[in-house]
C-alpha cells in the first residue's frame, strides 16, 4: 500500500503524511523494534538477519532513544561487548545459533588473538556510525533531563575510551600510510555490499580453493534477483577466507588479500563521529590534555576530513574511493560520493553537493517514485532498479544525508529529504530497501533500522545549533599510483603488498 506522496512537480514536493498515518507509523515502528528486541540487543531483521549488525545497531539505538533512552544505551553497551582488543567493533555479534550464513563456523575468529571473550563475532567491521547515534541520544536525553540525562552522560563517561579505541583502530590499523582514507578489506565493510563502487576491484579477484557453501539468504526474500548473485557471494566468501588465513591481522591481510580499498563514506563518518566524540568529551570534561582523547579525536577528524575532500573529482563534484592496491581513484556515481556532505569542511562544496543531491541526477530524477536518496544515480549506466546496492533506496542513507544537511545549516533541504523519506515509509512495511521507480518494498520486511529511522524522522529533532567544521590538515602524503608504489616499497615486508601467492598460515 502506497497512499501518499505522489510527486506532482519537479520541485520535489511531496504530500505530508496525514496525522492518522503518522500515528500509525509511529505505533507500527515501535512494534517492529519491540518484536525484534531480544533483551539486550535488537536483531537487524526477524528472519534474514537474525543477529546484531554493527551499523544497524547505531541506527536502531537512535530510533529507540525516541521512546527509551536507557534501552537505547543498552543497545550500544551490548554492541561494545563484542569489541576486539584492537579496538575494532565487529560487523556481526552472534548471540545465539541461527541459519544465517556465513555464521561463526565460517568466520573462525578463534584464529585471532584479539577476538573478545564471551561472544562470537564476525572478523570484519562496518561504518562507524555509533558515536553519531550516541551524540543524538545524548542530545535527546538532555532535552528530557532528569534520570535520562544522568544516564546518558554517565554512559558517555563510561564508554568514551571504547569509542576512542574504535576510531583509533580505524585511523591506525586501517590507515597505516596516513592517507586520510579508511582502508576496507571486504565490500561488506562498506555496508554497501555489492555496490558498483567495488566492481572494478572485484573483477580482479580470482576465487581460490575454499570449503563449499550453501546460501541461506535466498530463502528469506521474495525474489533472488533482490540479492547478490552466486558469483558475487563466492567472491565475498573468498575474501572472508583470506581474512581467516591472515588470522585477522590487518597488516598480513594488506600484504596478502585481494581487496584493499580506501572507503570515502567510512572515512567521512569517521571524521564526523570523531568531531562529535571530541565535542562530548569537552562538554563533559573528559579526554582532556594535549594528548587526551579530545585532541586525538580532533586530529582524526582533521585527517579524514582532509582525505575525503581531496578525493573529490572536480568535474563531477563527487568524492571517490581509492583502490589502494593500484593507487587509482574509482569514479562511480554512488551515494558514497556525497561523503563530503557528511564530514563538512568546505562550504562551497557542501552547497554544490546539496544542489547535486536534490537535482535531476539524484533525488530529483524524473523516474523516481519518491525523491529519496538512491544508492546509485538513476542517470548512471551502473544503475539497476532492483539490484542490491545498485540503485534501490535504503532509508538509512536518506537519513544520513538529511542529518548531514541539517548539520550544515541546510534545514530546508534536510526537511525535503525527511518528508520524502516519511512518505516512502507510510506503507509501514519498514522494508530493508525500496525499488526507486515503482516504490515497491524489497529485501527483508520489518527491518529494524528502517523502523528506527521512521521514529527519528517523526521526532524531527534539530541539532542544538549549527556547528561549522572547517579544520583541515595540510600534512597528508600525496596519493598517485607512483607515490603509492613508493610508499609500499618503503615499508617493512609485513605491510608491503600486494602479494599474489600468499603463504597461508595453518588454521586450527
Ligand atoms: C547487508 O549485509 C549483510 C552482510 O553483512 C548481508 O547481505 O548478508 C547490508 O545491507 C549491510 O549494510 C547491513 O548492515 C546488513 C544488515 O542489515 O545487511
């Protein structure tokens, strides 16, 4: 059922959901989150994703905070129980057995010394959205005051170092050459699994010998074409196998693995989250001193904001990922190109990206059912209406862009995305993603993060004040294929890559 929001003109006007629709949406979103609640954590969806996913948990927490600050904080606390000794927050926490594949027996994280005790996890990570969620929860709690405020402030004090360790992990183990771009080792780490962002890189991966597998995901969707192909899945599992063979040591993987990409969206989120962590530290008087967490966070924010801004293609106005195995920029019209909106730092670019995002290549494209951020531009040759992360709309991406616009003082644009996003969700299916041309719901139903976004959009909170971010650093090394080759050659063997015939350590 799609009842409202018919697009009537190219100005991106959408009908606002009625009061009854808003009431129903809020109730049903709350119901979905309650039904997906397993006590201390929330499953990403009831059947397709019956575990806790890292960046899903961040969005879920900020949605839950609109109804219960303590429960929202517990979600984040639960996620931190899976943090590795390296600081990494793993992309899945497996709290109980299920038919999800690949499960813990495939990840074999027992080969990694840094794995946590007491909970099984995957061995890779996802975008660092968590502190963005936490700062929003704190904002909410302060508005409510009393016990909620006390709890939230205490939670920030208690977990500040854990978040800093997470961000520091990304800034060191995942950016050893200080390029200002976070290195990812698997498309799953980008959150946009089979985005065309990674096509060129995946085309060079040759799947080697690995245990046979049977996919479980296809049983949970209406049509297999909504999910990645078998060939793509084999590639994903091969990279997983390479991580196991590297015993989840990032330096070993860098030297032996087939997929090493500088991810511009992850980098922008890291920059934004690091600034917010520093803000919270300052406000609460924690992480002080010249070598304290606040200063460290500001330095991380500066480095990655600079890295994101210099990745921008001046012709398209979009940020680009970097193939760190070859030192080449990847030009793809995916929503990740709007990374600079998320981290700020260049007001002229923010305005250019705002216009681009709302314009005819993106949200204002005439074929879109709802003027909501698509995962790939409908004007791009890579656009596929129905295929996973190749065109459909993920409500969380739309939320992120609305959040970023709001933070940059672009309230009107942010509100357009918010209203369009709400109109898209009035059917109350809370799908994993949406067919951008027909508006059809795709993938999983009752997806937790979609319900959470609805709650946050309905609460329509504004940040206390606009916080302009302009600080950059001039200290990053150059990135060109020649410089990249020189960097690799200058490093000790453990971080030198890529090796084509890795020596595989024995796996217990
Ligand atoms: C999707 O990813 C998982 C693997 O992590 C999958 O396809 O099995 C992605 O959309 C990812 O971004 C998301 O966090 C996850 C759970 O919602 O599903």
